[in-house]
């Protein structure tokens, strides 16, 4: 995997609220991103306890495709994903360990859009447009601070 970059960070303290953009955030192993709704266990899907709710990532290239191919404007913040990336195929990280800066993550599953997301944004057709490319759900494996501009790279298991 070639190195990608972290281009933005977003958290939301409550389900459905506008996501806040940050330059850096503390990642906590087994919990997620400090201050985010899933870290605080108040997210829409928090009742379903599993590691894939800890962090969500999305490729900014997908946002660009939405505009070009579907005429749907979506900002990084509106994506409701925690980490926006450039230059890395997130689908290839399912089942793999990867690193953002110094923090290790494990890709758990592809994130799929839902009708709730489409209704919240008021953007008809976005659920279909994002099918199979709505990002990656990941588990936080190590503590540390992640920052906008950090490299994203595959971790070679020994």
C-alpha cells in the first residue's frame, strides 16, 4: 500500500449533531476518538457494542466523485466520518492493521450508507451513490494523538 494522508478530522459529541473539525485528536485503544459520540457511547448505533464503531474513515476522492458523477455536494464534515483520507484505498484495509501517524488501527468492515444518513442530510440519492464506498469502520489498537497531515500506512505483521 502506498502512503496516504489524513486530510481532516471530525467528531460529534451527540448523535445527529454537526461534526466539529479538529487539527488533532486523542485516540484511545478499544474506545475511539476522545470526545466523539461513539467514544462517549451516545451515538445512534452505540447500543450495538462492537469494535467497528470506534472510528470511521472515508476517502476524500469519494466526495469528489459524488459531485462529478451525481451532482451531490457533500463536505468532509457532512460525511459524518471521523477521518478523511487522500491517496489510500480504504477497502483494502479490511482485516488489516494500519497506522495513522503513530496510532495503530485495524480495519473491521466497509461502512455502508443508510436511509437515516440520507434523511439527516436531506440529499436524495446519496445512499445509493455511496453504496460500497462509504468508508471504513475501524478499531483503535493503540493510544496516541493523530493529526491532520499524518501519513497513513499499512503495518507489516511479523
